[in-house]
């Protein structure tokens, strides 16, 4: 990736394997503020999901907009944006919601991210739209949720400020633990890295096909089952290698199930 | 002070003895953002020094402006604003300046503030105007300077974001010393507990049967495969509830596989 090489000298070794993902941001000032906070704390990889085009164009062309806005990745869906990531972290205000995943307070997040980077993973930090935040479906792509400890009377933060606070916490940790373990080389690391989100989606699709073929679910797959399966796979968080083995098993089962004669 | 009494119940005991001082802020959006961050992190005492009147009026009358903007203290000089404080902390980007005071990186600040509050002190955290920051004269009212550890290539932060990051660091420290337990939902214990070893063994047996039925492994199960499967399930470490769901899925598949007529 040229962008990585280009700006490698300005980044902490850790931050270049962390992506900041903004889902449908509306306010160009907020997009700009998020990008500025990224530049302040040495993060280079911005990913925008389903942006509102006029505002996105405005944010990119703003005077003094950091380069990383030009290099931002655009995706139609969150699934696509995080397909290459092994640890997807959603940001959420949980005041009125019962979370389905593990919730980590922000001050406790850095060691978890560090751990993932140590095993050559790639991390995504996902922020929702200003008004409503991430939807329940968005959150089903997340391995865990992070919560900024705010005052219960005023829990909802401005997007640009939330990004700044999260990146500060991650980078100040990265800077302070200067001994931050270098990226483990390929080879040994492969077997320990968590499977990226895209692999989990592929696995979910094959399991779903198998369930249908086994007539597991009377009305094939309800949306609710699909949602639960997505969450389940992220809780299990198999390594890439394990994910491939599970995939192989289900493909074999599926192949065998399809040999059942019609009408049986 | 009536403002203190009024909102004391929403604040951490620490934050009510900390004042946020903005010196000559220009942009009403930044004033609003600073106030919002204060509300998010439970700070109530805002002090404005020599504001540019039209912008200050605009910020106060903005829709949704937090109450603390109405209660803000106005002073003509920084000296006046911090007169009641026992520890005055200046925020500064020190790239081009030789500091005359002790400089503390932000992550190291909370214990110093805590120490001051423990001895019944009153703390001011002072932010300069957007363009130039605090002047050398302003800084001369400060006991120490705090520096947010930013990237050397892009050290200068947006005012609203700098306030958010500083208050986050101070308040998350305050909250964490409360013994604030991480979010654990009621009744969540059952679903979060890892499945006991016996359940994993049962699961392994059913998966093994399924593999044989699907003719996945030509020589049924080798000892090595069984060993790997056992390790795999422990790496995944499903919860008791998830283990039961996976078991249900495999039992269903197995049942279906057994409907394949002999010889197929």
C-alpha cells in the first residue's frame, strides 16, 4: 500500500494497523474534525461507509484538509469496509440499549488493541452517524464495543470529539509503551491472527447454506438468525487457520447434504 | 456558589473543584464544543477571559447549549479568572517554545490534580485562543504546563477536541479511582460463562460423528484430528449458551445426513 509506505515515518508503529471507520457521517465539519484528530495522533487510515456525497465532497475539499482525507477508502457497506480487519470495535452510547457484545470502557481498550496488533491483526474503530450512532445491525459486525465513560446526564458526545478522545487514548498508550512490540513477522503469526471480518462473513454464508440444506430452520434463515450467527462467530473469533478448517468442514457437509435425493 | 449546589449530583466529586478557562476564544462553535465536552465529562465551571463579545453571545444563545454556558464566569484578564485557584495548568503546544515551567504529558496529569484536590485546592485548566495559543505572559500564571502527546508533524489540535481530550483524561481517572466496575448486564453471567470442558467434549463427539457421516475424513477420525478438534474448541472457548446452540446445529445436520440412503 503506497499510503502506508509514504507516511510510515510519521506514525507510531502501532497506529498504521488501525483503521478509523466513519459510518454515514453527515456533517462535513465533523468529518474534517475526525481527520484532524487522526493527523494529530498519527493515524493514517480513514474509511468512510456510505457517505452523503455532497458533504463528503465538501469535507475533502476543505482548506487545510489533511492528506488522509484524500486517501480515505470509500465503501458501500460496513461489512465491506471491515472485511480485512481481525478486530472490529464499535463505539456506542449504551444508555438505552442492551449490548449483545462485551463492552469495554475506553481506558481499558489499549491493551486489547495492543494484543491484537502483536499477533499481526488489523483493527477497525467504528463510529456511527451523528444522530443515531451505529445500528444494531452495524454492531453485529463488531467483536466488542467500547464506551467512553461520560456523565449519565449528558452521555452523547460530538463525533469529532469522540474520535479525538478514542485516538488519544490509543496513541498515548502506544507512545508510552515505547517497547511496543514490533509487528511479528509472517509465518508464526499467521496461525495466531484472528480471521478477518470478510472470512467470518464467508463462513456465515456457508453455515447458513448448510442450515438450509439440513432443514435446520423451518423458514430457512430469518434475519434474526443471521444476526445471531454473525455475533456468534465474532464471539468465537477463530484464527484464520481455524476459520479455514471450519469452512472446509461445512463445505464438506454441504456437499454431502446435497447428495440427498429429492423428496427425501 | 449556587451553580455548584445545583449540579453537584451530576458531577464526580473531583470535577467540581476544577475550572475550565478559555482565554479569548474566537469561534463560537469551539466555545460550544468545549462546553459540550465539559457536560459530557461532568465539569460545571467554565470561565471565559476577554471574549470577543459577538461570538460569545452567539455561543451562549446556540440551540442546545449546555446550562454551564449560561453560568460561565466572565473575566477581563486571566489573572482575575484564576485568582481563586491553587493550581493553574496551562495547555500549550511547545513545538516552537522553550517552556519556563515544568511540562507534564497529559497522561501523567491526573495524579497531580488529584493531589491538589486532596489538599482542598482548586484547579484551573487554561486553554488559549485558537490561532496562537496562550502567550508567554498568560503562561506566567501557570504552575505547570500540560502537553497532549501529538504527532510532531501535526501537533496543533482543534480547541474543542483538545478540551475533550484533557477532560476525558481527568475524568476517566476520577471515575476509575471510584472503583467503577465495568458494565456487566444483569443476568448476563450465565450467557458469558465459558462452557465447561465436559460440554466441549460432548460437542467434539457430535462434530466427529457428523464428520464421519459426511465422509469428511476418509479414515474416519484419526487421533491427530481428534486432538486438533479438542484444541480448536478450547481456542474458540464458546459460552455455555453458544456451545448448546452449536450442538443443536450439528445434531440437526447429523440427523439429516443419516437420511441419505445407503449406497449414495
